[in-house]
């Protein structure tokens, strides 16, 4: 399994309406990309690090399915046209793990 994690914060000049629209669109990703599994998304509640305001986690069966998603025209156009214009900073981590890992 591959876990794909994206953390981000919005630009200071973006609006709450833009934020809501982007988050709504992101919430529909599992329906648009059937290889996604165990999708979760939320607002950062950490009292230790508030650099990022939002994040989401997706799991894929394997690296190839993640790559297919990342290289798809739908994903690329979303990132270029919707995500980047209102996101000031982001961090992305993907790693492989065994489903029975508890650590």
C-alpha cells in the first residue's frame, strides 16, 4: 500500500468562498479517481505546528496507481488551475507500508 499525504495552507489573499470551493472539489476526488482508498481530509487542529491549515490522506494499492492518479489530466489541471492559485505552501509525502503495519 502507498499512503499519500498532502498538507497545505491557503494564500492570505484568497477568500473563504475559494477555500470552501476547493475543499468541496477535493472531497469529490474519491468518486472521480476510483483507485483512491481510505480518503480523509480535515482542518489542522495541532497546537504544536500551525504552518499548514488543512490536509488530506489517500491510500493506493501500489505505486503505479498513485502515479496514474498524479499524472492524469484531471489531477494535473486541478492542481494547475484550482489548487496552486490559492495555496501558499504545501508539503507532500508518499510512502509504502504493509497493511498490517501498526507503527
